[in-house]
C-alpha cells in the first residue's frame, strides 16, 4: 500500500527500489544487488548497490513469455559468479520491490529461471522465464498409433 502511494505521488521522497537475488545450487551464498546507488539491508541480507535493467516479458501468441535481465559488470564480481556456477545453468532469479524507508516489507516479488547467460566486459545478461509446464506430458504413456497400434 505504501509503495502504491509513492508510485502515484507527484514527487516522492521514498521511491520504490528493486532488489535482485540470484541463487544457484553451486553457490554457497546468493548474489544480491539493489538497483540504487547505496547498499541496502533488507530482512537481514545486504543487497549491494549495482545497476541492472529488467525488460518485462512481452505477450506473443504461441510463444512462452520471456523477460531479459542485464546487470552491470563494473567490478567483475559477476564474472566470478558465472564461472563458479558453470555459466549460470539452473539459476533462479527473484525480483522484489521495497521502499528504502521500509526495506523489510516486500511490496511485490516474482521468481523466474535465468537462461542463455551472456557476458561482456561491461554487462552480464540473460533471459528470464518460467518452466515450460505445458510442454511436459501429463501421462507417461499415451495411446496413439505408435505406442498402441492394435487399438487403432
């Protein structure tokens, strides 16, 4: 509720901040960054100030929604994470929105998988998406002419 008031205010002294948390099975600690110029302590975790951009998913008929994430690679800390996590395969990204005045109150959040990681000297980017649950078969064996030709 507080965040909604701040978003609709003409000039806000407490703009919403986006927190980014990247987890991976091969990493002991998640990567945590905040899209701001100052570090932030939220729910007992330190989020390091770093620039990043998220392009939300577009809706294209017949295509799985995909978003994009690009994080500045200024200090090269992310390259160490990419190398330790074997290219970021099976990484999960959690985006959260908080107010600096109430950093422990998460106003909004979403979790997605990170795929197709690319790294340059200035940024690390990748695609954000959801598992393709509709492409997974609901049953182990289906009755069709190939599996049960006698009933057709």
